C-alpha cells in the first residue's frame, strides 16, 4: 500500500519538475544578483527567435537556429522540451541541442545581460577529448540594451569550436532589447516636482501682476502679489540669520 503511494508521489513531483523546466530557467548558481537579472528578462520570457545562417567557409552548410528565452523551443518533427537553443542542419537534416534552460547561468551589467544555456549535445571531436564536460555545446546570448525595441534582431555571431582548444565550446549570439536596460528613460521624480514648482510659481506671479496692475493700477515692485508678506518674510529671515551667525 505504501509503495504505490510513494511511487505516485514521485511521479507527480517528477512531472511538476519537468513542467517547471519547460517553462522557466533554472539557475546553476543561485544568488540575489542572478535572480534580479533573470527578473529583468520577464518581458522576453517565452518569446521565440529564429535565425538562418549559411557557413560559406566550411562547405556552405545552412543552419536554422531557434532560441527561446526561458522556455522550451518548438520545432517541426522534433520534441525539444527544456531546450533553450536548437540548431537544425538543413543538409544533414539533423537537430542539435545547443543549450538547456535547466542549466542556466546569467551575468549582467548596466546595459547588458549575458544569458548562458549549458549542457547541450556533445561534439564528437572538437574542443577536447570526447566525454569531457568541456565538449558539450553551450550558448552565450548577449542581450544588449535598446530602449526602442523589446524583441530586437536575433543574430548568431560565431561558433567557437576549435579542435585543439582547452576551453569550452560555445555559440555566441546577440539580441537587442529594452529588457536589458537597467534605467528607465524619462524624467525623475525630482525633475517632475521641480517643473511643477516652477510652473505654479510662474502662474502665481503672472496672474498676480496682471491683476494688481489692471485692478489697482500698481507700478514697479508694488505689482508683485502679496508684496507686504514677501517683504516681511525676507526681513524675518535676515533677523534669524543675524541671531544665529553673529
């Protein structure tokens, strides 16, 4: 009786974990900065980007790249749950998983965010010895600030897969989006308050001068509204300054 119950519970938890992996990034290193950077990408989550690339140098192979921000990509005749970047070779008609969203690393600065999907399919002979962790594909997606675009142009810049290198292989990609901007274009609260103060003061003086000039025929400084109050206010401030400073 207990064994079937535990098995059912395990299946439910496993299904929920799989569903979570499909719909959101899982950080390999959890910290406050990473969580905040990932939060900035909320407007892009679930968005799908595509890019076509022709390798003119190495045989002219054509590739289709599909990228999704923190969700599994979809492709014809290929089930890719949890895959953040998928590569399709048209000549060979085969798919390669470049990076998984449940193996995410995120870094960032003022106007950029670097989203990395790791643990993609292995290379056969590139980068390092077969079977090594360094031989797995991974995608570096550089998201740069563009205040005018939410889903800007997606480009695959290059692939680093030198056969003799001792470092990790990776694909470098780029997207422009305002989601990477850490500041909001526009006036600050202080600027808005200053504009309101200047506008109200100007209206007060203008209306007061016109009223006193037209109704009472005032001239010179006497046109200033509530001139008696302002004179007393100035004198009181001068008296207070004498009392404190002398």
